[in-house]
């Protein structure tokens, strides 16, 4: 028997590869006990043709959509690109336009947030993969890892300020359009899974401070935070707790080593290591499980029951999913 997970949402990333019919995808998620979904960036217009009637009837609610939404088959504007930080003016304008389009869909569906990958420093992906291989084979304290890590940090820190400045400009432009159109949604800047991607938690703080008063905050992806903590990019607990009041939403999953999107507690076998993230989940207006297809329904249920019961036992729960 699956619990009613009324205060939580569930990302379509879990089962989108299994379905060509949108309503079937949503029904499978409803069968897990979820009343709300996050429509991820792979949801196409074709899938939406049968999902939108479900939203209109009230069969399912939408907590959030993930930019770029609906799916756009163009890597320039995909989830792993420079995106809002493009130096090229027309491409950056197009990125802003697509973000506003995502906000329009979120507003129309009654969602409260858009999950945003703001951009990245253009460092080759191979370096991130090499670092993760070195981490697994030799550990983060090894000379081999530290040498390449120092190179990555030097390149990242030299280039990041210019990209952050352009991302800030783009977010300001997007927020102006969103306000002018009356869209009642917030933009959540998501922490990422590659060490050259923006934002770190410090960078998220800088962007939130710059955009104070605008509907922009942190979307804390817990599993990604754990990965970056393992690699040494930032403190995924202390720095995140310092931004607790800026959190728009959270993606709930954990890592096993540097593999992410696993069910908290269940797949790591760690009985209490995930507990440090419970205050962040409790504080988040929107709480979304973002799990990989390999997570089975009974594992999802066990993980959720552990999270919900521990938050309740700590007296932290404020309800979540402010709509």
C-alpha cells in the first residue's frame, strides 16, 4: 500500500523513457501515491497533449516545470549548456525567451516554480569525467586527483565571474518579462552535478543577493550537492543551511559514491547519513523526488516513509508545496 504523499511531488524523469503516452506516465506516478508532479525538460508537446487534460480536470497537479520546457531538441539550449551566460547576444536572448516560455507553462498549469540550470563555465566535460574516475580509483586526497582538481578550480574561478554577470543580466531580463505578464512563479537556480557548472552555493548566494526582491531563489538538488561535497567544491550541508530561507524547492535523492538519483537511505545502506538534509527538505516550499528509473516502487515507498517520519519526529514539517 502506497502512502498519500500530498506534501511531496515526483519528477517525470523516473518513467519518461518508458512511455510514449503522457497520461500513462502520469497515471503510473499517481499509482505511487503522488498528487503532484514535476514535468521535467524531456516532456514533449506530444506528451503534453494527454497530460494537459488531466491537469485541467484536477487529476494531477503540477508543482514545477524544469526549464527548458517543453522539450526543445537543440543542445545550445539544453540542460548542459552555457544558456543564460552566452556571450553571443542573440543566443542569450533566445535563452531568456525560452525561460519565459517555461514560466508561462508553469503559470498556466498552476505550478509555483521553474527549475533552472543557469549555465556553466565552458570547460570540457572530459575533465569532469576524469576527476570522477580519479576520485573513485584513488580518492580525493590522492596526488593525481588534487593535481587535476587544482587545474579545474583555477580555470573555473578565472572564467566564472563573466558568466555569472551575464547570467544575472539574463535573469533580470526574464524576471521583468515574467512580472509584466503576471506569471506567479519563482525561478529556482539548481545546484548541478558537474564541477564546472553554475551555480555553486556561493554563486547562488551572489545571484540571489543581486536579484533581491525578484522571484529568484535556490533550487537545492540534494544529490548533486552531495556529489560536489564529495569532490570538494563546496560544503553541501553548512552552505545550504545558510541559504535555507532562499530555497524555492529541493530535488530529493542521494548518491552512492558519485552516482546520483538513488532513493535516500535505501540504496546507500546508510541508516542516518541523509538526516543532515532533512531540515532543508522541511523548509522547502516545493519538495520533489527526482529518482532514476532503476528505483523500484517499493524502494521509493520505503525511502519516503523514512523521510516523512523522521521529519515529523524532529518537529520540522511545515507542510511544503505552497501553491
